[in-house]
């Protein structure tokens, strides 16, 4: 929506209920100019990247004018065409160890100038930040913004970080510029609220239920009488790849005709491969590394079970939704973020976090009980449909409209 329309119509004065109703209609009927600001975006594989990509795609489909402001990534990742989106990249990504994993931050001495220039040259109705603490690009966008600012909180750590408290105090006047706050789960809200107090709207991550569906063909050919387990995620401590490999060793003792597919890259890649070699399961434990975005559904479809052995620090887990939408039986760690996605015994199973023995027992019980496996797969798909991106984008769009109406 063009801000000029409102200023011309209302002249900056207070108005009656009828005038406010007219303003609401104008907001609904007019399209918005939206800037999505994120350090993580395609081609970098992450939950935030997926979220921003599908949010941008959905908003564009509704006719809004959308720009994605992000950073540059190493050339060894496939960029893809991003469906012709308007994308501006500034600075370059650096990877810092945090939360038993790694986080991406932009680096470049000209980033503040570039952000300010973009905001001066383009008149946005909403700036939607996916990260707003310095050195995030979102911090500079919030600093220079003169419009409605919305922040989505995607992450949650293992424990509170006391050093952020003084930073929050110094950051206080910029926090006041945040018009609306979204958390992807109640857990993410609980973690963020001490640093960013106020009212939150819970709007979860979504999933492309057409791209990830029960009709997807397996990418890896399945041999007769062979069960397939899939681990898909970063190969780092937090995601639990070593738990998955130790689990597989136990499973092989009970069900020899089983294989483990490991999709992803990360700092523990060599450690994981060495562990597979050491435990004698390397022949049935296949590492695929980083795979193309368009191939992800095919890997899910190749599995009987998807395991998510993360140790913690997960705000929600888009991979759970992808596996569920593809109609896979999901077995996941019993951690806060995952509890808001899976109903234990109905849409998936939980196991004791970090316990290879308990995970192995749950996997074996599902693989040897076709009735249980089929029920989990059916229920998982039905639950995933509640998170279809069309529904999620509509919720965010309505929230934008509320924020503009308040402003």
C-alpha cells in the first residue's frame, strides 16, 4: 500500500470510527510494499532461509511488491533462480559457532550505508526483520527505518545468555521501533521475551504440501526387504548426527536389512564418517553431503522413517514438517520446540533426548509394526496440511494489515 494515499486522504488528523473503518478497507484493498530482511537466505540451507523464501513467494503471489535484503554466500552453494524474486545482497556471510551449531552473520564495512540508501530510495509499508541484533542486517534496517517494523523470532537456545541483558538495555530505544513481534512457537516466544518484552503473535513455520507430498517418487532406489532410515540436517553437535549413527549400529544388530541415509554437511562430517567406519556400519550408512533443493522431497520419500535426534535449541523444526508432509513416520527428540509440532503416539514418536538406545527401540518398534507405521504416516500428513504455506502467509499478511492500521 502506498503511504501517500493515507496521508492525502486523512491529512494526519484524528478521525471518527467511520473514517477508521474506511482506512481499514483501504489497507485491505491496497497492496503493500514489503522488505524482508534476513542474513540467512537461499542458497544457504536453513530453516530461516526456507521461511523467508516461501513467505516472499506467497506475498508476491498475492500481488504485493516484495524485496529480499540478504547477504552473499560462498559460490559452492547452488543459488538457483529463486523464481525471479527481487533480491539485493550486501556484504558476505561469515559463520560463527553458536548454540552448539553455527550461525550466519553478514560482514562488510559498507553495510550500514547500503541499507540506509535502500530505505531512502524505496518507500516500504512494512519492513519484516528475521533477526535484529547487531551485526545482523536487520539491526541497520531497524535503525534507519521510518515505517512499520515487524520481527519474527525463529530461534531458541539451550539456555539463557546473560550477556545479552546489558546489550538489550543499550538496544532499548531501537526495540521501541518494533511495531509487531512474531514467534514461530511458544517456546521461541518464551526465549525471546526477556530481551524483547511485549505482545507476541504465534505464527509457525510452514511447509510446501505440494512439493513435499505422498506422491513424491523416491530418489534412492529401495532394495527388496530393506528398511531405510533418514537423517537430514546439518552435521553438527546440536542436530545429533552422532546419536543417529550410534543408533543405527544398535538397529543393525536387530534388523540387518536396514540402511541409513545421511543428507547434509557440517563440521562433524569427517567425525561422523569415521564413527561409521569404526562401528562397522559404513557399507550401509551412506553420506550424500549437501544436495540440491529440488531433490529434498525425493530423499524424504526414499525413507521409511525420518529421525530428528537434535539435542536441543530447536524453536520448531521445519524438517519435521517436510518429513510429515511427505508421509514419513517421524521419531524425534523429546525437546520443547518439537513438542509443539508432534503429538506423541499419533503424528510421530518421541525418544529420550541423546539416548541412542531409546531411539533404536522406537525405530525397531515402528519398522516391525506396519499398522503403527502406516497410522503414523497417515496422521503426519494430515497434521502437516495445517501448516501449508498458503495458510501461514495469510496469517502474516493479516498481521501486517493490523500493524499498519495501528500505526
